[in-house]
């Protein structure tokens, strides 16, 4: 299952692919439109006011696996474009109309990306560029995405199909690679809901790629089948990257895991830190 985050006027909207279309986190949409500090309570009151909406809430909303703010994958109430439009009808907000236009555009982009996957890659590059990332960093990030996709495709072939299984295997690789779990890694960077890899510096991205590329190759050589065997191969792949990381840290006397938070550092500071490293 492909997941991601879209941005509407500075607000992050979690989204995931279900039945070949985008489904959006209802609570994220409500928060973006209302600035509510407690979207769940707002939704509860919304359903109490709009009895018609409440009567078929279970029809337009479906729990789907999406990454929660604490980094764990959880079932989250999501709705497709049509369902979100219906929910918006019950929300009084000056942001409603521009959000509808934004939502329609995001849905249309998904249809075009199914027809031509290269458009999705191009859009991702443009999004990183707009956020201020350097071209060099974007190249590494895009290469990392490609390596990640190759690994998850390999897991699918070997009967590791659930998103939760991918999350556990990824954590196994990351822990062996960096010596800390992804949750701990995010805490070091001061992250909560943000995507960890979008905040990695060059070395962190490179070692992530090494760990996952090694895991893909080892999984094939081991001919791992199912979750348990794939987990052993994941640990081996992470250990390959972990040994390389430790060797680099020994020679440079610097830790690879960094507290840098790329989305909060101005572009000039990015360059300064990159030159310093």
C-alpha cells in the first residue's frame, strides 16, 4: 500500500492508496479546515449535529493503515475524494472552497500518475525543490525511494504483504544500520509526525540505502520466504550497513546519526552543515 503526505496551506494531510485512488485521513482534513486542537472531538460533535452524515459514516469512511504521529502504523478513518466532499459540506470554514479545489487536483494527479508513473516521480522532485532541498539531496532521496521500492517489491514476492510487516522489517534494518530504532532516531531529531527520511542528512540517506540494498540482495540469496525468514535477512542487511557506519565513525570520530532537522534549517544553513561534514 502506497502512503504519503500531501500539504494544504502548510497543513499535512496523510493519504494512502486504496482501490487505486487516494484516501485521506479524515481527522487531518478536519484539522486543516478548522484548526481544531482536538479533531476527534470536533468529528464527534459534527456527527451529532448532522444526523444524515452520521447515518452513513461507516459507508464513506474506512479504517486504513497509515503512520500515526508517533511513527507507528495504525488504522485511521479515511475517505476518498467523494467522501471528503460530503464531510466538508457539514463544516463551516472559509477554507472549504479552496480545499475542494486542492482535493480535486490531488485526485486528478493520481489518475494521471497511474497512466504515467514518471509524473509521480517528477511531482515528488518538484515538491522537495519547493521545500528548499538541494539538488544533490533530492537525487539521493529519489535514489533511496527507488531502492526502497525494489525492497518492498521483493517482500511482496515472498509473502510479506501487510504494511505492518514492512514497518517491522524496516525497523529491523534501521536498528542494525544506525544502532537506534526509527522511533529513537526521530526523537534525536526532535521529530513527531514528520517523515524521518525527509530529515536525514547525506550520510544518513546513504547508509539507509546501503542497508536496504543489502537486504534486497541478501533476501534473494537466502531465498527468504515469509515474515520470519525475511526478518533474518533484514537484520543481516542492516548489519552490513551498520559495520560500514561504525568503521566511518571510528575513522572520523563523528556520529552518523545527527540531530539535524532539514525542514527547520534554512537552505544556507544546509549548505554550511554539508560543507562542514
